[in-house]
C-alpha cells in the first residue's frame, strides 16, 4: 500500500462513510473478523481513522433521535456533520447491518452540511444500497451528492444510473454530465450492494461488492474531489442532488452503512 492511504476496501464491506486523504489512495482488500462476518464501525477503531470526515449509520429509530436534536448522527472523529432528514423518509427499517433509512424517490433526502470536504483534494465514499425498481433509461438516483448553492451546473454525484430500462449501474458524474464514469456491473433489484467511489485528484475509481469496475468514460475522468469540481459554497446530501435551481435525482430505496 503506497503513501499513507487510509482507506480499506473490505471483503465484507462496512459503512456509509466519507473519508478524506492528504496523500494517495490505495484501496486494499482485508478481512475483518471471522470469514463471512460483517461489522459496523466500532468506536474503539476510530483512532485509526483520523481522516474520517463523516459516518452515518442510519440506525436511528425516528426523526430527532440523533445528538443536538438533529436526525442522523455523524459518528466520525469530528462528529459535527449531523444530518437533517427531509421529506418522506422511513426510519427503523431492516438494513444490511442493523437498521437502514428508506427514501421514497420523490421527497426524501438528508442534508449533511456545507463544509465536509472544503480542504481535501482526495477521498472516498462508500455505502450499502438496496432499490426496489430500476431507474428508467437516462434517469439517475443519487446516493451522495454535492452542489453549488449558486451555480446549477456545478455538481458531483455518486448515483445509480439507468443505462437502459433493465440495466442499472453505479455512476459518478460532475458538471451536468460534462464528465462522468459509469461502472460495468448491472445491479439487481431488492438486493444489498456495497458501492465505493474514490477520487485521487487525477482519476476516479468505483467498486461494487468489493470488486473494481471497468469504467466507461464520458468526457474525461478528471479524478477531482468535491471541492475541486464544485465551485463556491456547497451543500452535501444523501438521497438527492441539491441543485441551486431545484433538487433532482431523488434516491428510491434503502441506504445503510
């Protein structure tokens, strides 16, 4: 593993999290615990994750149960990016690990703040996703996004994309499709999939269920992290793209850590 990379892609992956790196990213494979076992991130491990920028377990049983009267606790080292639930979002549903949050595809999203990645130039995102129906061709369902509060064309989104009516893939897109990468795995409905997005500052990579994806590139694979691709003040969200002219690409399904 080169440099001081901190991201670990586990064979039985773990959490909806956001990490930021000062140097190069070098995902590796590691097994935690017994073969086939999965665990949520434990508080005793946090000292090894000093660059963990956000960690949302989505385990809350109802709105308003997280610290400081917010809706979803950020359990990272800083633990300041608590999320606020909006729209029709179902709490306390069965998840891949513990509980999950269910997004209705038309109104539900979680606002997790405006300054998570302001000073980083590389990082990663990971989540468990489960969706009941495939997006139509050309339609996207956002897992995690950021957008400028003033420029509607300045966005970054990790999303499920309808490559055809029967083919749903993981996609990273920026600047309203000027640059995007599309994964190679067709994801099945009503199953949990672990998805990962990494940005090194020079190239994006995506992983599905622990395996690297072959990428179809639209425009160019710039590899830019959020503050490199989005201009000005940003809003970060789970479950929607928060464009300044109106929210788009609502996620339809369940998200877990």
